[in-house]
């Protein structure tokens, strides 16, 4: 048995990495002798986090299913109709004449002296030809801020479906999604996916059903990485206040919110005589949580690196395990806390992040309280939420861990369902 996971990562987000690790681990347990290939932008980093898998460079997938190389020097003069016709012809060739398509694409790449891409193309074409299952593991990419990711993922899923390869999408977040081009393609492709599991965001199932996905193919299980954090839960409740802040376009947060939040966190930590513990999730060049966390710590702990030394999901999980309560703008910091039995005050400004946190609120209940950063009287509202979480932390610990265990069991159930589907096909 072989499998292909469309998970294109630069490994700069510990939440993404944790979901990939969880999915690869489950697949390996269900099929111990399987070859697992993973689409990636960074083969070296992939093997660091998931040893034993086969890296499949994303550029090879893009060349095989994307529009590049179709029209050559005529691309700038092509009409939309010409592009659509070329894409349709290429997809038919990939399905019915894969050897001819591979020869054609390879010849063109060789003329352009793109030797590295020839190998990537060969690896992907071989993977898609021999795989028994395609998995899109945990992702929050199906929203209006990720058009390229949406199209690339749908391309991959469509290529698998055309070959009658089972497709599963685990731990997904959908919406808000209004891009007409993405919606048209999703409406054609997603109903053919064998199984889709959701993290719990309220509007996701409504969106999927509006796209024609049957309710029988949708299940709410929770986040893919809950098991990783739950397994690392400490025996005793932590004593500190964990903090995360996110500068990102999708979050909508910035320096103004830092200035509003900083004195509240300092005041609370000093009153309780506890540390403010950094819990960064995004660590790539464009979104560095530790940079904004350092700004939150100014005047309280000027020597802190903001958690820059935390470079794996396990390290971040253990760091959060030191806390009694977590304050966060980052979704997966909240997941790592709640799964260990630690209450969360979730800070949200954009609709996208508000919906993600509402999914956690739906799954974990009162242990996740959302504070919208545009609320009036924000300082008092935030302080009250922190105090409530702090006072109830001990009493909520068992119920939060029970909710995590329930979601983990549901997630495993979904993996067993797709195993039955694959076994029936092979």
C-alpha cells in the first residue's frame, strides 16, 4: 500500500507540523508496511519532523496538474477559453496517456535546462500513479486568504479522483469562502471526496453541504493534533500564564492591540506572582509569533526571546504544559492547551480567527472563552475573562481532558473508516 499526502509546508508553523505528524503517525499505524509520500516545499525539514516518509516536492505536482508549460511562449496571448481547453487536454493526457505527458513535459523542461524540476516531476507522476490513498491532513486553508493553496489542493484531489483513488480530508477548517472560481471548482470536486472530517467550526458543514457534499461524508471530529498534546499532559496543573500574539493579515491584529493588552497581562501576572510564558506557533520569516510576544513582554521580562528557541510542536506543547491558563491569538496554541486540560482565553479580531476559535468553543465548551479585540471596554473584558479562567482552571481540567479524549477517539474512528474504504478497493 502506498499513500500520498498533499501537505505543502515550509515547516514554519508548529500547528501545521503537528497535524502532519499526527496524520503520518496514524497512517503508519494502520498500514505498517505502507510507503507514505508527502508533498512538501522543504524535503530536509520534512524528514526532520517525519522520518521515514518519502518527500515529494510540490513543484513536481504543480508541473503535473497545473497550467505551467501548457502554452509556452504563447501563454501571454492566450484567451481564458484557450487556457481552459489546454488544461482539459492536459488532464485527459495525465489520465489516459501519462507516459506521453511525462515525456512531453520532461522534454520541455530539458530544453529550458530545469534539471531539478525534471526529477520532481518524475517523483510526483510516479507517486500519483501508484498510490492507494490521498490524504489532505489537517488544514485551515479553505478560506478567501489562500486562493493558490485552494486551487493546488483541488488540483491534487481531482487528479486522484480521476484515477479512482480514495481521498480523505481530515481535520479541516472551511470558510469564510466566497471566491467564485474556488467555489465552482470545489462544488465539482469536493462531493466526490470519500470522507471529510472537520475541526468543529460552525459554518463549515453548512458550506460543504451548499457545495453538494453529502452529509453522510462529513463528520465533526476535532483537530488532528489533539492526541499529541493530550499524550503530553502533565500530572499536575501548571502555575503560570501562557501568552501568544500573532501579527498576520488573516488575524488582523497589530501594534494597537499589543498596547491595549500588554498592561493587562503585566498587571495580572504581578498580582498572581507568576511568569508570563511564551507560546509561539508561527516561526517562519513572514509570521514570527516570538517577535510579537517579545513586545508583549516589554517592561516585564526584557531578556526573554519570546520563545524563539521552541522549534518543534513537542517543545511548544511542553512549554504550554507549564501554564495554568493560556492567552492566545493563535489557534493551535489554544489546541495544545485545551487538550492538556488548560483553559484558554482566545483573542480574535478577524472573522476567520473568530470562526476557528468558535470551533474550539463548540468542542471544549466553557474552557475556551473568546474575547473579540474590537469589543468596547476591551481592557476590563479581557481582565475579567482571565480571572474567570484562572479561578476555574482546577475544576475544568478533567472535563477539558475528557473532551480531548472524546475528539481523539472520533478522529481515530474516521481513520479506521477510510482504512475500510481503501482495503475494499485494494
